C-alpha cells in the first residue's frame, strides 16, 4: 500500500563509527548523543574486537538506553552506531540499527542514513528468490545484496550491492577487521571523517567530533568507499555521478547549527545568512524580531542584524519534550505546540512582531504560534517570515515530510496560507535566496521546493511514487 510504503521510506538518521580505539563503544555512545537530533526513536551500537561482535539496541534516547554496564559489554576497538528517527507506522525495535548478520565471508553490521528509492522493488525480487527479512527497513536490502554477490572480496561485494541501489545513503559497515564508510554518488546526506588519538572516526555531522575531541579531517566524498583498517585509509570509487545533490534541508532545519557539513560549511552561518536575505527581501514595518525556537533562532538573528530591528526571545521552549512534528495524530499535534512553546507576554504586548521560523510543512505549527502570540502574548501585529521557500514536494531521500497532499504549500498560494495561519503578513525566502547563500548551489537538491528530483525513480518504482506524488 502506498501509505505504508511512504512511511517506511521516511527515515532520518544519524550514524557514527570508530576504528582502532580502545574506547570504541564509549566514543560511539558520545557520538550518538551529539547526533540525537537526527533520530529519537531508537539507537544501537555494534562493536567488534576483531573476532566477535557485540550488539545492543533499544527504543528510546541514547542516554536512556546505554548505561555504563551495557556499554562495558560492547568490547572491542571498533564500533558503529545509529540513531533512528520516529515515524508513524514503522516504530518498532526490529527497525532499529545497526543490523548485524553472518554470511559466507564472516560477519557484517550496517548503519545507514538516507533512503533508497528502489528498495521496495529490490526487496520484492529478493523475497521472490527466497530471502527472509527481519525488518521493514530498506537498509536490510543492502545486506542481502552483499550476501548474494558472487565476488570474492567484501569491499567488492559492497560495491556490487551498492551499485544496484538507488537513492540516498551515507552508510557504515563494520567487519571483523575493518570499518567501511560509503556515501552515495550524489552525496545527499553528510558524512565526515575525523581523527582522535590516532584512530579514525566517522560521523553524520562534525558536532559529534567536537564532543569527543576529535579533529575533523574531511568529508567522505560523494561516491567514495572509504575502507579503514590497521593499514590506514583506502579510498575506492563506487559509482561516479556528474551531478551532486547535497540536501539543502540539512542547512535549513535538520543539521545542528554547530556542525560543518557539505565541504566544511558552518550550518549556523548559512542559517543566519538565510535570515539576512529574508530581511533584505521581505522586511515589514515592525518593532521586534522573535524566533520560533530552536529551529528559527539563527535565521532570526540574521534577520535582526540585517534589518536593525531588535531581537528577543518572545517564545520560550520547553526542552524536555520531543519534537511535535513526529506525533502521529492531528489532535495531539495541535496540543503539542502549546506544550512546547509559551509566549513572553511582557515582551510582546502591544508590539508589531516579526516571527521567524525555518519552514512551514502542514501549517499547523505556524497557525498555533500566530494565535498564541496574538491572543496570549497580546501582540498588535504578527508578521510570519520563513527562512526557506514554500515546501511543495515530499522528500524521498531521507527527510521526514508528509505526503504532498498534506504539504500546505503544494495546494495553496502564499496569500491563502497567510489567511490560514491568520498572520498579518507572510513571506518566504526564495530558491534564488537560498542559492545566493550556498557556495556552489548547483551541487544541491531543492526537490522539496521545486519538485525537481535529482535521483530519478526507476521504472519499477514509479507507479508507487505516482500514487504518493498526487
Ligand atoms: P507544520 O506544523 O507541519 O507546518 O511544521 C512546521 C514545523 O516543523 C517548523 O517549526 C519546522 O521547524 C518543523 N519541521 C520542519 N521539517 C521538519 C522535519 N522534517 N521533522 C521535524 N520537524 C520539522
């Protein structure tokens, strides 16, 4: 069914790996802790001492799952870990990674960030040939393809398997004597290499390196297979693509502001620049700029810097609850905004307020916020400014967006959305505005804003995709 398929493909995740360090599992725990924003449904760590593998995974947050006792059992000098995002319909331990399997060449564990767009077809073919799956995650398909490859060497098998899959993958494999990091030829999701005490570490984002004190060396290149073992680093080419498609939404919302992603670019700096352009192009007559915390903070600072309008925290966020977006039922989501945010009445009363957020998806959050700022906060006018263009298309490469029908901007003009959210004015950043900020903008995927999907759906999948796209 299209809906199930849709939910199954929506996995936002974080990965971390270390090779050749006596504290491998502890470092992986810390790395996952720093990457918690990339996935809160479940987490797991798989370690190896060169002979045996040790695996521990659970639903929940990293710090709640791993105790000292549990981490102690994860012996060895190498480890990979994974944070998984919560999505409706597919929330279960069986989907929490890493997955660890045995096959003819030994054992192999996988931790994958991104979504494969032909996984359903490949899975169906594999099942027809007798394969048995334990999860409904597309990452398991990769393991089956590796196990079925007829090539002699593990790296050749990985290359063989990954040349059959299409989509986004920043993926880590752990074998007895090596860690292998691979990034898809388009480089959709980030993946970075660092070093700590002479050992190599790999992470979705560099904020993980900062926590453990590792030095950021470079990105795993799009289309690169990087093998890390006792003899050092060995780089191989997977498949070359003449087009890169770095996900612009990592800059807008997903990555942590203190990370450097996509060729050493600081997320915070980019977000602030988005806010500056937004102010330059859409500045209303108002008294105060406030962010929707946390996602709107850097853009609101940029907006304030450019406009000269004072910045303040007019909404206070309760940090001890999950992101409302992931709650499955409409009614709970409505309730969630109130649980999460509260206006500072003293600051807002009688003011003309500019509210900056990173994005509007369904419009539910903005509607609640505008109402709250006006009715509870006592603001005179509420001007909504969005530091990204209208979201009109779902993501098939690993960002959790709802179906096209649910994206308010896919079927409504800006003025209609303004009316819906009851703001005095509403304006978005343009795609040109995004491109003005990004170095090498041709290297980015803007599909959620322009429906221009850089990784084309294989014929076998296109029917299902059409169902989702309508
Ligand atoms: P909505 O209420 O559906 O319009 O959601 C908009 C809010 O969700 C904004 O405040 C964004 O910061 C946040 N948001 C946007 N994209 C995502 C995502 N992929 N996962 C979680 N939250 C998101």
